[in-house]
C-alpha cells in the first residue's frame, strides 16, 4: 500500500509557473519647445528668361559665343551676313544725296525768282511753284533720311548682341542657316541666375493655416525665413523670403500662386529644378512630443500605449499635430510625467502587466551577457 501511494505521488503534475510580464521600452513624457514649420514643393525659375531672336532676315555668318556660359550685356552672340544690308544702306545714301541735290536746286530757283517777282518780271504763279518745289524737296530729304536710318538699323541687327548679363543656353541655329524669314527666329535664351525664384501653388486651406499660425506667433507670413532644400536633400546655405503672393485663388485648381526669392551667388541653382521650401513658423512652448513609431493608428484614430504607475498597459486615444524629425506632437490625451511604450507595442495588452525599461537599461542588459561571454585575457 505504501508503495502504491508513493507511485501515485510521483505521477503528480508540476505546477505551471506564469511567465514574467513582457519587457517593453518606455519613455517618460516631458515638455519641450517644438519648432513649427511647413514645407512647400515647387520649381525654380529665373527672374529673367530672355529669348534672343533674329530681327532681320539673313543667313547666320558667325556664332562667336560659347554655349552654356555666362555672357555679359552687349556681348556679340550671332553675326548675320551683312552684304545685302550694306547694299541697301548704300542705295539709301544715294537716294538721300539725290534728294539733297534736288532740294538745293529748288532753293536756288526760289532765290533766283524772288528778285524777278519783285520787279514784276515774272508772274506770281512761277514763284509759288518754285516755293512749293522747295517744300516737296524737303519732304523728299526727310523720306530719304528715314530710309537711310532704316537701312542702318537693319544693318545693326545683323550683329545680335546679348540684351542682359546671364547664363546662355544652346544655340538654336547653325552657321549658314536662314533666320528671320516670316517671323523672328529664336536664336538662344539667356537667364539671370542671381537671385533665383521659387514658384509653387499652395492650397487655400494650407495658406489659411499658415496665416493663422504666423499670426498666433505675432509674425508676418511675408517676413518668415525660408530654407530651400534641393532634390538631393541638401539645404541651400542662404535663406530666402516671399516676394509675391497672388491676389486671388485659381478657381479651377483651388490654389494660390506664391513666389519666393533666394540668393544664388555660386549659380548652382538653375531654372527648372524641383525643390522644397521649409517655412520657419517659430516654436511652440510646452509641447509634448513622442516618437512616430509609438503611435498606433486604428480606423482613422491615433492611440498610445500608456504604462500606469502599477506597471499595466492601457491604450489611450490622442490627438496628434505636426510631424517634425520623426517626432509627433501630441495636442490632447497625454500629460507630462506619464510613461508611454515606444518599443514592444505588440506585447502590450489592455490592463495586462508589463515590465517597463528605458532604452539605456535595455541596452545595458543586452551588453552584459556579451561581456560575460568574452574569454578572460591571460
């Protein structure tokens, strides 16, 4: 009998030991000053994109400039064949000489006929005709002079010069090509680069929000400092400013046209580049920020796992604000001094106990076994 009892006692199942509460990484909430900013996406453009066009018809004789470099105002860019225009100028000068000679003859006739008329040797009609011829001669000189000036102007247009100082693009024509036939042919385009302009279209909602934020901080939106961020993520060293906000919203797109200006001394920025502009709206004091990874989104609402003083997890709804540097500002639902779960969210259960640890403590625990495993040095 005693042996049977001993066998029965030996078959008793051991008690199940409950696992320890899961370890979660927590952080204590404290207030801080949060920089407020807004980002615009747009495109760069030059304040002046001047199209150089042919004003007269002719064949391209020379292209003395280098494409893609900065040219100065009045630099020679294109030279058209001048021979036809030199011939026109010579013909116009000849016509002017004839007109001056005819006028001289008419004036001489008047000088000769006036004494004869006073002696009543000729009729009034002859003198009147001579005086009228002088006026006709003067008109002929004016017309001939205008033709000379027109021929000189056309000849001058054969030397196509830079109207402004700026960066010139590729030549749109080749030597020997006929230009200016029927319309002013585009020869090249020059753009000024310093300063450079940034254009974007802002929705009316974003514009109103930016205005409200700037007014709340006592600042004028037109004077807010701007930072230009290039396509590779690098920030332009010089800050910019708003120089133009359109008077009305485009009713078709619901957006407002905005222009900002940035210094571009090194000529790095070029028209057509896409870029982002960060608007510095100031700072908001006594703000609460949490890492973005701590936010749980369910059915369009945001939640945080809060660790109670009893070390139990509780999911709490919160109202979030701006995202700045992977941190989200919490507008409602959280107080300073509370602890939230930032790692191990999947381990948390409503009302269940957890083992809260800071990131530093978790790192120390993970490094301790590794240090013990290293062989001792002799």
